[in-house]
C-alpha cells in the first residue's frame, strides 16, 4: 500500500505508465488529493479480504480487466468503463480473476487495508 | 448540465452506454456521490469558458479522446488514461478538439457552469 500522494496539483498523471511499471500483485497507489478525497490507482490480480469502511464511501472504476465485488447478498461484476460506489458500512470483498486496472475514489481518511 | 445524481450506491454505472447515448455537444452528468465529492461524466467537443472554482479542487481523467486544459501560464494535454487535478482558485479553460469522454471528480458543491 502506497499511501503517499504521488502527484501534486497540476502535475500530469499517466495511469498507463504507472500501471505498466507496477510489479506488486496488489498494487495500490494514492495518485492525488481532491478536496477531502483521494484518487487511487489499483493494479490487482487475486483476492482481497472481506472488509468495510465505517465512515467512507468508496467508488471503483475499471480501466482494464474485470473487477468483481462480492457483497453479502449480491455480486457486482465490473468490466472496462463500468463503475460502482460501495457505500460506507457495507461489507465487501473485491477480487480480480485477471490483471485488472482500476481507479478508486474515496475519503482521504480511508486506510486501504480495510477497517 | 445534469446535476441530478444518476446512480445510487451499489448501482452499476456503465460509462460506455451513457457516453454512447449522449447527444448534447457538451454533456455533463453527475454519476454518483462519494462522501463529499461527486463523480461526473463528460462527453465533450469544443471549448468551455475560462473559469475557476474558489473552494474546490477538480480532477479530470480522460477515457477517450483528447482533453486540453489551458491555464494562464501553461497548457496541459491529456490523452487516454491520463489525468490531472486543477486546484481551487486556478483559472482554467478546457477544450476538446474531438469528441472526448472524461471522468471528473470534484466537491459536491461545485456548479459546473463555473464561478
């Protein structure tokens, strides 16, 4: 988890180059701060654990690949150019069957390892 | 400008379908609320006017096309998978030479016609 904010305001962010350079199997990098939120890049493959954020909504958008969000009573499958907001307090388990590039937006206070 | 929030939490957002369906030459639709921010979709071609937001940062991410942000002292050109945050108070003039699909993230209070 890379919680440092990689880009300053007005600094151009190249998601393609960052994704190409990522070696970690579950890469999660904060890109920039926008008001009280952050934009994060994920380059992921595999499973994350069940978790929730008590105080923060979390938005996911798929750039490339397939991102599956298991909820207690449904499964949301996101393909490229699809997104969803998981609201605060909702248990979810993300997984990616193949290498998948996502953008996330959430409150700047979220610790991405999950509450 | 469509300021209504189109999608509820946990509702799947299909950017491709929305973009395909947009007819307005400067389509700007709020997709969802995430904490104190909103995610917006733009399907744009042409020029917007010089403006700034005194209280809110604004993040732009290009899905398709080319999005050019003129600033007083530089020009930022964004191609697919590139993004940038324009911080509060900075005058900017966006334009898109061709039909361009962007995602924007900004404070929920921003009126997209500009201050």
